[in-house]
């Protein structure tokens, strides 16, 4: 938060957007001391408080405090910074008197070098004030700030020794993305639970805290690239970037990869690849539900997106996974008549962040219906690369059968996977998995292991998505040709003609 620069530039109206009120007030006080400004603070419960002098003027009504400030701002010396808490709640009532008096006060403040700072967790200004007040985001605490919190907790706990350097560093890294209050509580919880600072407990509680807000969650995954059948071209592309987030890459002058867009047919391994990317890079995986970003309160959607990007950047380096991204941004192509332009504003903010972010947040976005994505989302610069995932061919299906069978605790050598791969022509990886699960149900019901016959019967009863959505899939293939790289590459043999399976054997 570069507050001193704004004060020196003479901004009359600022808004600090954060849920960390205490930390924001401390930084504002430090900035005022550096800039030589007198700091006052107002709230509806305490009135107007001269913080250095501890002198209070009772005035619970914001109209009254603005009237007082008008008189104080009429001279140039001393210069005041007035911290106004929770004014957004009053602005939500759309009081024309309050808006008018605030504009008048800001004009006087501008003339004589004073500043009003609104402090709150969101900013949704009426149109009359949109160009009068500049919003400033308070970044989440960095590693140094969290280290100070950790050291203070340890020092304040009788009989607790400082953790080993490696444990301390791990605990701080696991706390990135939390507010100072949340970090302080979790550090204390770790001490109460096990008697010392435990990075695993901190990671667990952070995952719970992030999931609680409903916007972003940490996904614990052990999925690796070897768990993804086929997609050799895409996996090779990822493997060549596994070291791109380290210090040696920075020294080399290599910019951190921005992200990856994977489009294709449902059930072909896009989400699985996103999870495997996290393991391949050795980075934490965050999942964003873009649909939950959009809120019903004016300004909430934009605030939610800022919260998401701040959290991802605080945790960075990390992988941010956005599944079925077209569902979140499909409304941005409308005129704005249905949602007041919220979708377009959120979409524009997200594009700007994707283009300009300098923190190592690798975005993996997946999409089934690329026609719903606005064209500007697909241009070079947003993502490093775009891959198209088609139906698996014969060789890929054989790999998928092996992976599926092993994942369910069976030996692939006990099954004729070559014949099954031919029979499951046009099946997606998800459909192959469903077929094996159905065979497991048959075996379990009859108190035996599944057989090739069970698999053959399950394949026969399954109508693949490729047949149900033939027109949509052909349209997607046509679109991808020349626009996206083939995730599989040209390493596989041509796909065989469709073969059907009948009970009792292969035809």
C-alpha cells in the first residue's frame, strides 16, 4: 500500500479496502507520521478522535462529522488525515444529503491539502462519488510480516523454544494467504494442540479458512503426470517448465510461466491434468469456483475477485485452477442489461490481472464449450499456451485402462486391455473408469473378481458421449484446428474404426 505517495500527491479521497482493520490503521498511522500529517479517526460509536491527543468529539452521525471537518479543512495548516470507519454502510442507504456533503468536504480538502480515508472491507460507491475517491487494496501480509507474528507468539508463550529454522520457514510459507489475525490464531492453535509450531497444522487450518469463504480452496492432491493417460504433447510441455519457478530460472532471466488453457471434450482428463500440474511443479494447488465470485450486492463481485487474486499472489508460487471457466465468464459477452454490467467488469478485471500479474501464479483454466468464451480471453499473452484435448486414440485408451485398473487395486495383466481398448472406441477416460466401476459392482454382487466378460457387458451397455454429442464435438474439433495445440501430439497411430462389444466376447 503506497499511501505516502497518495498523500504527497494531494489525493483528497482514498479508500483502503481490507478486512484487517487493525493492521490498516497501523500502516496509515505510520504513513501519516512519515508525511507529517495529523491523524484523526471517526466511527459511529466513538465519534471523532484526535489520536495523538486522545481527544474525542461525540458525533455518531456522519453528516455531523463532515460538517465539523468542513470547518477544520478550511485552512491549510495543520494538514489532517481523517480515517473514517464503515462509511460504506451509510452510503448503502443512498442518502443524497450524505453524498452531497461528502463531495463538498472533499472539495475543501483538495483545496487545502487534507485527506479523508474510508476504511472498510468493500467499496461500492454511488456514481456521484466514483471519481472522487480512489480505492487502495491492502495486500495480505508477506513472509516478513508473518514471521514477526510467529516470533511474537513464540516469545509470548512461556517455556516455548523457537522452532528450528527449517520448521519456522515452512510454517511461515504455509501461513501465506492468511491475514495477520488468522495467522496469529492458527499459530496459537498449533501450540495448544501439540505444544509447538507444526507446519502441517498451519496448512490444515489455512485450507479450512480459505474454504470457509467459499471463493477459493486449497486442494490436497497426489495426482502426478503418470496418472494421466495419453496427452503426451501436453505432459511434455509441462515437464519442460517444472523448474521455471525457481531461483535459477530468475537468475537465467526466465519469466515465470503465466498459465495454460485446456479446452476439449468433457471427461478427457482436463481436470486431472490441472491436479497433475500442481504435483509436477511442486506447488500448492488452489481451486477457484468462478461462479461464486459473483455476488448480489453492488460491488461484491469485484471485491471477491480482488480477494481471490490477493490470496493467490500471497500464497505464490502456486497453481490456480479454474474449472469450466466458460460458465463464469459466458455472461461477459452480453450487453450488461441483465446484470448491470457486472460480468463485463469482473471479466475485464480478471483479464487485466492475467496480463499484468508479476507474481508466480500459474493459472490452469479448463473449458468444455469454448464458444462461450469472449475472443479477447483467448488471445496470446493471457496464457502461455492453449491445448485441445480430443477423444483418446487406441494407444491412449490402453494407457488409461492400465491406470484405471491399477487405481482400483487390480492388476492390468489380469485383463485383456488390448481388446478392451479396441472395444471402447470413442470412449473418454471418465467413461472407461465408469465401465470398470460397473464391472466391480458385478463382481462384488456375485462375490468374485471382475472379468473381461463383465467389462464387455458394461461397454455394450454404455452409450459414449461422442455419440450423444457428435455435432458439438465435431464443431469443437473444427474450432481447435489451427487455434490450439493438440494435447496428444502426433505420436499415436490413427484411430481404428468403431467396434462393438457383445456379451460373451469381442466382435
